[in-house]
């Protein structure tokens, strides 16, 4: 039985009971408990099922390394799968449910896999699902997906809010144990800006649990005084519940702060992601205890010795009445002592070492605890709970000497420094043979932009395993980091009472000569069910790389990322390969250190502010008038404005016909507008455009094309000459920022001595296309300037006022109709737009959207960037040779277009298409031709680029590229259809409507 | 003639700091090299301040001049005074290569006020507020869009593009929500 002790518990408040539920059963805990402690206090040792064999699993650890005790927390919008109970703080009303079992935790059908375990060896997935290929998709994957994944993905929208915070400091200390606190005291005293983060809810780490004595007093006294000193320093910021998740280049660190986990729905952000830039990082991340590999080491009740001690000391929870301690080191004796001091029974300490002479064992012996040296656990007995252990000699093969009944086992295989954050950005490790662990290699640190070390490991995380060592190491590390950041520091350390420990002995298998039957029950990775026998099998099958073995066996690939299993696993692998551990090496440590909530990574970016949506000044009007929007870059542009009873197609057709017969109004504000000014502006534009812009007279407009250096068509638009040295370049809606950047790139990097300035004025102006036979009438009604054919002919512009609005009016047309584009200041855009609608009512004014715009331009045979172009098209392909100057010595793209592939007469070129039956050619259709290519695919001779039903002509029209281009006029070709058929179409002139331009010439 | 209206009609939000959309404010983008003869006179004539040093903003009452890049300045002034300022600049820089253009309507302007106003911005912009100068014009980003801000009185003035005004208002409101104070 695990239970709450009547006395003790340094972190709990016995006067504040908390009610919570586990699998629907109401339980009681205390304020200050972790969920793990509260569950143990309620004798809930069975907490889940393992992934592959569905074996019953209980708590192993007390921190983020916990592999077994992961649950689903909360419900609905606050449901979170895969939460470790060891890092979950208890609160009143908490709801938890176990995972990976069916139908119940106590009786689980999947446990049948356990009986079949000899048919599910390491590499099972690789071996089984290779063949037949189709079976993977239709048989294996669906089954695995249903049975796999420990937690279930939430189905409801996350009810919580999250945010980022950017922060800066000189010295960032990750870990608030005594080494981290000591480092902070030293760095803080130097005047450096210090940030100290601790993942748990308490400062001081394990020192109080271990009974350390600092400056002659219990560690807790020193910790409290250190925290007070630091809190009083203006240059030190401290945060609890904030985990350093990842270390990145140039001193960049991500940390996750838990804010409202225990107060769901209080309005505060649930988590906050800290994005920190620091000069130096101190990793004071502590160490994680390793399990020992003995048969049945996964049976609920077998726990890490340090964690057992933590539950007793911090939470006054005993994992069992009778606890057998099994160890290869002195530290585990502290657990035995703590248990006995708490009034519990320790029937035996099983120590694998032949000779045990240290101070701690002496103390244990003096307390009357039985110590068996040179011994091992042959096997743990029990199913859902430990009932006893059988002992054997460590040097042997497991012959049972004695059986001891107990209800818990506290194991310690030594401690591994938490080197994750040191390693994220390239820090290397060395193998410490004495302590049998990897620790940071100070001579190969992760380096910053200056090539110097940017991370300083301290305390347990640096292999300084005693309190005395850790404090000295912390002080030195804090000083080193502060000095590296440019401050003067003094590495003065608090003095801890020395508690000498005898050397440990590396024990990777217990007993060392265990046979296959025992090894098949020695768990390395609890969560993914990887055993000693699996790793040894992988080695026999030729897996020599630790990275390959990891993936083959799935060792360390579960949500705990092998925090307990990696070192034991690679030691077993090294042994099987007859290599030394450092030769085998570790797998790669990657961020995050422990799972970070996706919501925190998303930060504020969800809902309305998921991404910036650009809105024109008329956007609200569009919304009010039921616009159906489409994305154009980050803009949302109205695609069409459906009326009651209309579908989108009907609405678009109405908009086209009304524009062609009456008056259409389009919000063209998104059109890019870039001012180019200076003595060299004309020369500059002649280089950017394929045509000549320097010769454009003031007051006139000219259509221009821009190409990339390779010659491919990149953007198009109308250029207006404003004055002697000023031009205004219109770009496509999606191209404004890109073209502006393109201009600045050439001006800043290549032609830096040309006198040209640019300004992107896209958003300064609201622009309205006033289109159709009545366009002039509505502008004349608004009045204020002469927009007659004589004063303002096609391809000219004029400044003036319209209806009192300051306006620049361009006589340009993308529809073939009489058309003006009117630019007014954006802050008056909506008012002008409404004035136009009011004035235009009598002329049949009607708003139209981008789809009507597209159809009308296609009826006129005008190309559209992104439809007729895709980055592989040159202007010549689109019969736009007329817009390319033959006289200019150079322009961007000229050289590219001269390359033989682009100059080839065989290139597909633009033509118009009309189906023989009047139907609409499908988007993306190809024109097949005879024969097959080298890859056995059917040959093609062209494809459609724009295809619409023309409401004006009442038939399908299309533009496309075809080998031979306009030379094929009159040919009948076949376009593919999505269902495998073909549709016949005639090659025609792409100008379907008003070929002579009479509509516009009025 | 219609009145100029700001992008959000002076939307505001009260959290642990106060967020207000203000404006429209007159803005001129002046592009000129720092050593251009007449530059100091042009800025003086337009907004009455000196030429701002690198990353600085010179504020004089309701007018200001900010350094945007080695050859770009942002001039701030009352909305209706941009034409006169442009004329003054043209006069002072006659014959000198420069570009001055009104961008008042291309921008949205926000005020973030209160003792913890910096915490609102620290959630959105990678800016070190401890080292931000009292006269610094900080060009940065607010989450996913370009922004610039400076300290003015008991808060900050933030400028962004007009088309993303609603997005930025959403960001600032989210960040200023009561209970989400960083410290």
C-alpha cells in the first residue's frame, strides 16, 4: 500500500485538502501535492498501460523523466493528453484519466500482446510491414493508428489563451537548484542582468530532500536566504514553473512558463513561451537517476530510489510499507535512511558492489538496516503491484538465494547529468568512468558567434554530484558566465558539509550473467516497451550505430524521449558490440527538453490574429454587402458579391454583364503602387522593364513587363510618368512588396551609385476601377475635373478633384470597356466609394469582384501574372514581343531570353481556344500528342492557362499554351478531361471580345 | 470634401494597459542621404526639429522627425499640414536628389499607455526595453507584421501599415488583457 504519512512533508499544506478525480473516482490530496504524490497517497499505483504489451505501469519517478504515469487531464476545451502526473500540480477539481487501455485500466484486452511478446521482437514493425506494399496503407497502418499513440488528440477547440514574451539578459541560468542559485548569486553580484528559471514550483532542487547541510544549516535555510537575496536584486529576474526547453544559435533560448494550469478559466494565459536572447547560458539542470535492469523492473511499485525519497520527504507519501532498496551506489542509502526515519520498513538494501564501506552505508547499518553486498535482484514478483523480490548474487546467473516480501522497490543505477540543453547547440560529452555517466566536455562547448563558449554547465548537470561540489561549481560557472558577458565577478561559494560517497560500480544488467528469460523481462524503455533482449537482438542483427538501434527498437522514441532509458540502452548495446560506451556514443539531444504545449508555440497566433489579413479602406463595406472573399497574398479581396438566391457563378455572370452594359465598380486598392524618383530613374526603369519607360511623356501611361534575370516574366503593370524625374509603377496586387524589394535590391547592392529613390505608396491610396459604358457619366456627375475623351484620352492620367475628393485619374482598362482608375487618399477611400455608388445608382452602378475581373480580361485576351505565367514563361511565349524593346542595350532578363532554350521556336506559345460544343475546358487540362516520352508518359503539346464560361459570349473561352502558338490558328486539338476523356477545341485568336477596341475608344 | 478617417475609427481597449488607435497623423517619408546639403534646413522647415541621429527620434510638440534608415526619415506632423511641409522640403532641397512623399494614409497609429505599457509590446516585438533609449525610434515587428514605436510621455506610440490595423489592434488587445501582466 502506498499512503500518506501522518507527519512530515515539506511542500504540502495539510490544512488545505483538494478534491480531484482519477478515472471518474473522487480522491483527496493536499495543496502542494503533485498529482503523482496525491495519487500515491490514495494508493493509486497502477496508472497506465505500456504502449506495445499493455503491461500495467505505475509511477517510476518524481520529475519530468517519468515514462509511465502519463494521463489525460481536463475535459473538452481543456483536455490535454500525455501529461506527466509528476510535473502536474494538484488543484481542487482536477480531472485525470489513464490512457492506452481498453476497456478499463484494471482489465485490459491489449495485454494479450504481453503473452505474445516473443512474437513482437525489436524491429517488429520493420520486419512485419515491409510486404506486401499495399497492406501497409489498407491493413497495418489503420490498425496501428488505432492501437498506437498513448494519448488521444483533443477534439474540442482549445479554450485557453497563450502568448509569447521576448526577453534579454546577460546571463540566463536554467535550473533553480542550489547550483543554479549559487550561480545566480555570483552573476547577480557582478551587476550582470541575470535571469533564473526553474521548471518546478520550488527553488532549491533536491538538496533539502537529500538532507544537505549548507553553511552549517539545513539546505532549506540557505535556499530561502539565497532566494531573498536574489529577489532584492534589481538586475535579477526569477521565474518558477518555467522550463528551459531549447538552446539555439547565438544565445537564443526558448522557455515555457506555466501560468494558469492550476486555475483553469481564470482568464490568464495558460502558458507563456519565453523567447530569450542572452550572452551566456548557465545550465544548472541537475541529474536524472537511472533504473537498474533486473527482471520485472517495470512492475508497479518499482521506483527510482531518489524519487521514493522525494515522495517521503516532500509530500509525506510512502510508496509502500516495506521497501527493498537495490543499488550500485551510496546515494540510494539516503532513501533507506529516509524511509526508516519516516517509520517505514526497509527489509534489505541489495547492493551490487562486493564491498561497501562508505559513510552512508555505515549510517544505514548503524540504524539496523540489513545490507546485502554483492547481491542482485533476480526477479521482482507481482503483477499489478510488487509483492516481493528474489535475491541472487550479482556475479551469477540468477539462482535465487532468498525471497523477500515487500510492496515497493527503490532502485538506483547511478545518476546521469541532464546534458540536454548543453548538447542542443553542439556541446560535446565525455564519459566519466568513475561515476559511469556522460557529462559536458568543457573543452568542446557550444559556441556563439564569436567562436567562444556560450553555455556553462554547473552542479549535477556538470557531474558535480555532491552539494559541496555543486556549490563550488555553481559559483565558478556563474562567475565565468558573467565575465564572458563582460562583467567582473567573484566566484565565492557557500560551503556545504562534505558527505563523502564511495565509488559506484557500473551495473548494466542485474545479475550480470542473466539468461534470455530474465533479459526478456528487463525493461529499458518503459513507455515503448523496449527490453534488454531487444537491444541485444538489434546488435546481433547488425545494428552497430546507436542512432539506428534507437529507430529499429524504438528505444527512447516515446514522449519521455528516453530520459531514463538512453544510457542503460547504449550501455547494453556497447556490451553486445564489445565496445566501450564512449565509442558507441549517445543519440542526438534535440529540443524541447520536455514536451512543450503546442498552444504555447503558437502563442497569440490563433483565431482572428492567426495571421495578418490585409484590409482595404473599403473592406467593411464589402463585408456588409456579403462579399465572398478570396486570398490574394495576405489581402482578402472580394471574389464576388452574391445576392439572395444566387450562387457564385450566377453572381459573377451578373457582375460581368452589368459592367459590360452599364457600370461596374471594383475595389482596386490592393494594386501595387511604387514611386520611383531621381535623375537616374528613367535609366533604372529601362533596366527593370522590358520596354522603354524613360521616353514616356509626362502625363502618359505605358504597360510594362518585368522579368527576372533569367528572363522569366515576373510582374506587369501600367507605369505613369508623373513629372520630369518621377514615375509611378503599378504592380500586381500580390507583387507590390516583392517588386519594391526587388527595386531596392538592385539600387542598394548593384547600382548603388545611381541616383534613384523609391517609395511604396500602395496603402496611401484607395483605388477604384470605374468601368463600363456609363463610367464617364458617373465621374462627370461627381464633377470637379474634365474626364472627356479629348482631355483625358486612353493611357493618360490627370490630377484633380471628383465630388470634392482629391483624385488622380488614370484612363486605363483591363476589361476592354471605357474605364478609369481613380486613386484617392486611403482615409477617404470608403467615403469616395460610397459617393460613387450613390452617384452611379442612376447609371446602373454595381460592384464587381475579382472573378468578374478575371473573366473580362480573359474575354479581351489580356494575360494575368500567375495564370498565364508560372515562373517558367517568358514574355515571348505570350506573344508580348511588342512590349520588349529591341533598341535597348540591356534590361533585366535580356541575356536570359537569348539562351537557346528560351529562344527556341519550339516553345509552347499563347493562343485562344474555343470548344466545338461550347463547353468550358477544365482547369489544368493538357493537349496530348502522339507517342510516349522516355519515362513512358504520354506526350503533350500544350495546356490551358485560363478557362472560363464567358457570360458575354455565352460560351466557353480559354487561353493556353500550345506548340506552334498562333501558327496553329484553325487547328482542332483535344484537351484532356479529369475523367479521362477529351474535349475538342479550335485554336483561335485569344481576343474574343471587341477585337478592334471600339468599346474603349469612346 | 470628406474628412480623413483613421483605419479603425479610434478603436480602444482597456486592459492592464490602455490601447488606443489614434490618427490620422500626417506623415512624410523623406529619402535623402544624411550629408545632403539643405537636409537640416528641410527638416527644420517641415517639422521644426534637427536631423535625428541614427535610430533616434526628435520630438517637438506635435511634430517629430525620426531616423528610419541611412537615407530615410519619417516626419510626423498634424494631418492637414503635409502639403505645406512638402512645399517647404522641395524649396529647401531644390536641385538636390531626394524623394518626399506623404504616407499619412498608408499607416495606422496606436498609443499604448500605462505603467506596464512596455509589457504589452514585449510580447509582440523582439525589443530589449531595458536598453531602449528614451529618444529611440525602434523599427521592429509586431508578431508577423512590420512596426515601429517610440516612447512618448507615459506610453508608446506605434506605427504600422494601415491594411493590418485590425490585426495589430487584435495583437495589442490580446497582449494587454488584464491578468496577463508579465510582472
